[in-house]
């Protein structure tokens, strides 16, 4: 009996340390910022560790192998996400604008299977108790709601206009601009080729540009 408990204790400590290493290698992210892919991998690794501790007939190497495999797969997919905006949108999803200039965007609500109770709850968590106070509300891929109050001018909404060298047409439309305007402004800033721009936003007449 003592030998059995010693074995279970050894496996628990070993797998605990291994999971710490795996999560460390996979990067630091808050729980609320985990993508769907991150969450699935973390849950699978946790389940594998639990089974490995309980099933002492399963060798430690057999238990560790799929956990390491999942870690490598996650690192590979994260690399693809970093390199490709389309792949990142496919894996993580895109932000959805639920309130635009004070108006509820019903189609986006339905697309995200988001009801008014959900919306009002998250608004209250942001200390907003009246829809008329809201200029923009954006549902992030992580499930959190970003809220811009009407006290701040709608023209001050800061959205990425260029990400990974690609123009964000939806965001341009939200600030009432088009691609020709953006290309012209970028030339004024000394950028003839948008592919060299990693990240770009425009707020209150000021540009923030990070080139790759």
C-alpha cells in the first residue's frame, strides 16, 4: 500500500512539474485572454495528467508523450498564427461590434448567439447601466466586452487600420475612411509599401505606426 502511494505521489509531482514547464514554454497569457485553441490544449493536457496519475499501470513515458506532442502542436499553430492574419482569425475569431454609434448591431448579436441579457450583464460589469451611454461595444475573441462611452468622441475610437501589412477595411469604414485615404496618409508618413507596416492605428489626428 505504501509503495502504491509513493508511486502515485512521484507521478503527481513529476507531471505537475512537467505541466509547469509546458505552460511556461507555451507562453504567458491570462485565463481570460486564452484563445479557444489554448483552452482546448490546456484542458486536454490536464485530463491526460489526471489519467496518468490514477492509472499506475500506464508507463510515465506513455503518459508524457501525448502531452509533449500537444505542446509542440500548439507552438507550431501559434507560429502560424503569428505569421498569418487569416489563420489567426480562423483560429481565434475576430472582434464583433455589438453597438455601433449607440445602435445595437442585431446581426452581430445573432451571429455570436449573444442575447440582451448577456450584453447588459457585461455592460454592468463595465459600470455602464444605460445603453444610451455607449458609443461602441466590441466583443473580443476572448469573450470580454470593450466599451467606449459617448463622453469620448466617436472619432477618437482607436482601431487597427493595418495589421501584418494588411489593410483592415472594416475598421476604415467605421471611422469613415477608405483605402485610398490610408495609402495617401502612409506615403506622407514615409511608407510607400504597406507590407512593411506591422501595426498601425489612428487616433485624434495622431498616427501610431510599427514597421516590421
